[in-house]
């Protein structure tokens, strides 16, 4: 049984924790041992959020060791770069290319890295980097909260879990009124990631 | 529920374990990382669950229940146990009748706390047994033992968890269902046991020592203390999440995993140590196990190379053990060619936050910030001193608001403000405290300020919820932990009842109103209270029209940026408002502070463009 260490990163309010819960529950349903943990600071919104999801035959530490992440799923590209050093050589990075500049950048006190810098930085570890503008692509659903399901759809192609397992896990965690649109966002991510050139 | 496999957080597992163990009463005050324990158990109809006003009260309610025939669970964050330490010590002295379990959720690494402290010392201080889970499965299982130990040895039991255990999900085999012990609610009067007059307390004192001896004997056979034999050249004694990390760092070693960490199973430890060539202790924070084992005369190392500060992980333990020669030293896997300096992303007050307006007013009155475009002199020294407290609003300390000068512990703002005034400083002192924090521990210092003739201004930020920990109700909301409508405490009646006459209530989204009230209070020679009232924006569901910037009117002065609102962005020197984030007509703070009336409802811009 192969092991998969995933790091899900983003900004508070983007749905990182729900996405990582769903990955964990899907992997458990598929017969894996799972541990997942979130590191988030105080308060509700706006801060940097990172979730560790570990899938394997037997998982000990809930936190992934630096340099051992297999798959990075970043809901925001600055937050991808912040955790790049957690990737192992040869890792996969799936990055929402939409920028959410932090306040210090808005106030002009700090600089947001350029796309080239981000790609170069992640490229120190990752073999494959998929930049995909999930924010624009999910706009048609009319709800920013579909971004996490879109990103989950992208990530699902790299994990050995069957589509129905994913959809069951999503259905169990979102309200019935939101189910259809979330599954649609998941399907879109799964489809669009195939078209991304790297 | 029997025989299902679930992915549960440590907190959920503790709550489910307590529920299955027959807990009838659960009490808590919200605090990261402990909050979800009560939230989870409150969902069961056959448990009475309450948010208590603070941890001391929560402990006392749980103690009363355990005197009177019901198993009780009380949970709190590590600093909550400081607040509750008085009744905790009392509970340790009187003992209990039915099971009482106290959960302390420590926060190594200070993810969301004001300090780092190792609450294992409380078990030794109070001379009560302590259990520590190393994953959710153990968190679930140990609750049944905890209640049994409590009843068998007539003692409260401390269950100590940490952020990483509480907030990690792992697989739990749920193999029990709820069993409620057959005991009727009822209180057996026993003055020598329950009335701690000195004469009675002196009778209890030797019983505590006797209890500890019995507990130490029990620890020897406690089934969750487990030896896992590997190679005998290295033996690792460990507990909690450190066990998981150590298993990865020393895959071949022998392990003694302790779940009961006070009192320690001395014979088990001696036996284990005798079988291996070298014994090390891997534990987070203080050398608690290490010093207790050393006191038995066993040669053991640990904190000589494992850090005492912060949260551990596999990398830290691996590196430290490499330095100590226990494992091959690991070379850094990657050579970093490009080290970018990335902008930080601290948490912020949300768009539409009812705290933004008052902090903007305090910040501008105290001359703490200047617009990004403003040239010339640096901001002057603040003319106000703002003592702060614990909650979302502590984020007001960050730039650009810079509107907080102290934050110590729950309720400290009011006492600190009075102390500064009595010390004779020339600046006016303002204390800022949230509604839930005020009810938790702001009432007594405010009574103190009345009694001792303080002239401070106390600002209560009343957003009608305990926002930071995830919107729990409190006595001011009038809704119970189980969603029942109950009596609401009216803050203005409460403070007037203390004898304060200068009390004002002001709308959190009215900048001019706030400015006037604050100015009047600062000019007043008497103690004053301002209640700034406005709903937490995360809880507002009413649709609201977003604001937008009229770029023809905007001259880029940057005053709106001083609010620190995440919805206000700027690109190529032009400020704009992110429609998806803006709280709109429910807030309008930026519209009120714009000196050029350039912030308008979004529809007005569209209408102007289409003309």
C-alpha cells in the first residue's frame, strides 16, 4: 500500500479544512489508515491556513515532516510558496493561480512575489507544478465556496481513490442544497486539471 | 453506534468517550484547543451541557454534579485551569462521589494562546491522577477508565491533551455504547468530606496521600500503559503525541508508552529500564516524566537534547537525536537556492467586523497611524493608553490599527487600566474588553474600579457572541449551549447596577457616534463604560449591498486603508473594494471615513456608468 502525504494550504475562509476532511474521510472509506491535522492561528478569517493529510497503511505522526510532502494543493499561490520547503523532490504541486494579496501588500509595505519567482521557488522541489485559476473557473457557480471542491477535483486525479468514493465523502459533508453545485465544481476540477500544460 | 470506524478529532473522541462512559453533565468555557469537546457532547439530548461564565464556575458546577450522583465532565484550555485552579484544588481535597473528569487542553507552540505552560504539573500539585491520550482512539478509550478511576479512588481525574491531539483527526473504532451508571441523583450530607473547615480539611489531608499510594499501585496494571519491545539498545519512554513522532524517529527501538502519567508506574518503568541499554524520554514541554523518573534513581536523558520550548515534530526530534548521537545525523534534504522573503499573512479582523470602527477611532485619537501617502512626520506618541483583553479584538494590536497596548489574560484589561491610572501616568487610560470576556472575568475588576474610585474608561465590545473560538453563546446572548432560549444578562443593567452612572451604548457601525461618546468619556472625570454594540459579521446572513470606490472622486489618500479591512484592496495605486468580501450596507465604515465621499453603494457606480 502506497503512502500519500498531502499538504493543503490557503487563506482562512477558503475551505481548506473541509477539503482536507473530505480527503481524509474518502481515504478511510477506501481502507487506508488516515491522520489529518490543521494548523491555524487565532481568529476566524484571513490568516494563513495549512492542513496535513497523511494516508497509508499505518500512519504515526499527524504532522508531515518537512521535505516529505508528495502532493501540495494550494488554494492561493502565495500560500503555495510559503510551504514549498515541505515538498519532497519530485513532488506534485497544484496551485490556484489567483492571488489574494495580504494587507501588508495592499498597504505597500511588502511585495507579492511574481509568478516567475513562485514557479522557480516551488520548482526547487516539485517536478510538476500545475497552475490553474480555480477562482475564475468556479465563478460560474456563483459561490466562492466552490473553490475548495474544484481544487479537490484537481487533486483527486493523483490519488488512487475511486470517483464514487470522493462523491460519497463530499455528499456526506455538504448540505443537500449545496450538494449538486459542489459535485459540479469537483467534476470541473477533475476535468480541467487534465488540460493544464506543465 | 457500536463497532463503527470513524475519523474523529481528539476532542470529538474525548466527548464521545465521556458520553459512552455515562457522563450526565458537561461544562466548559470556550477556549482553543478545547472548545469542540463541549460542542460535540452538547449534541446529545441525554446530557446536560452548559457554557459556564468561566472555567472556575464550570469546575464548580461539575463538582456539584459529581457530589450529587452524576458523572461530570469539565473541559478547558490550559490557561482555563489557572482560572479554575481554586475549585480544582478543592475538588482534589474533598474528593467526589460520582466520577469527575477535568480535561485540560494545552497549547504547545502557542498556536492560539497567550502563553505556553505544561499543565501536567497540576496533577502533581493537586495530587490527582492524570491520563494523556496519544491519538483519538486512546482519547476515546481512556474516558471510560478516567471515570472508573475517579469513582474508585474518590478523586477528580485530570485528562491532559494538547492542540495536536485535540485538533488531529485519526481513526477510531467505536466499540461501546452509552452506559449510564445506576445511581440516582441525590446528595449525601457528609460534613467531614464536603465542608472544608480547617478541622475537616486537616482530616482530608492524609487521605490524599493515601490515595496517591493506592493510585501508584493501580498505575502498574493500568492497561493503557504499554510496552512495545523492539531492539534493546534503546528504550524510549514517552506519552501523548510525542509517542507518534518518536515511533517515526526510532522505528527499531523499544517503547514504554505511558497513558497514565501521574502517578507513574514505578515498577513498570524500572523493569523497562533494566531491559534496555539506554533510556531516553521524549516529551513535549517540561521534563515532567524525565524528572520524576530521575527521582527514582534511574539514569535517563531527554531534555539535554529535546527542546523544552514549543511544539515537537518528527523533524525536531530527529535532528536533536542526531546531534545526541542516537540516530544518524540527517542532512538537509534540499539545498535552498531561492529563498524568497514572502509577505506575512496574519489573521485580520473580518470585513464588516464590529470592532473595526471603535479601533479606528481609538487609533486616530491616539494618533497611532498615518495614511500610506502621508508625507512628513512619523506618527506622534499615542495620547491614549489602551489596555486590551483576549478575543478577536486582540487583532486590533496589529497595523494599521495599532490600537492595543497590553493583553495579558482574560479580564486583565480593567485591572491593568486602573493600576496604570493609580500609578499616576498622565495619559488617559482606556480598557477594551469583549462581551464574553467581560462576563468571564471583567465584572469583578469593574466593581473594584467603582469601589476604588477609578476614572478609567471601559469599552465593552458587544458582538453578542464568543467569536474567536467559533461563535459560542454566553450569558449575554440568552441562548444555552444546547440551543435553548434562556435568560439574557443585559450588560447596561449590570454595569449600572454596580453604581456606574456614565454608561453609553453606541452602534458599532456609526463612526461619528463612537467618536462623540469616546471623546465625552475621556473628558469626564468619572469612571465610564461604553458598550459598542454590533453583530459579528460572520453571523450576519442578511443580504447587503456592497460598496464600491468612485475612482473619479478618489484621490488615493489611503485613509480607508487604515481600517485594515480585508475587502479594501489596491492595485496600481488605485484602491478598490472586493465585492465578494465587502459586508456592504451592514457596515459602511469605509464610506463614513472617506473624506471625499468616494465610497458609494455599488449600484450607484453602475448607474453612473450606464448613463
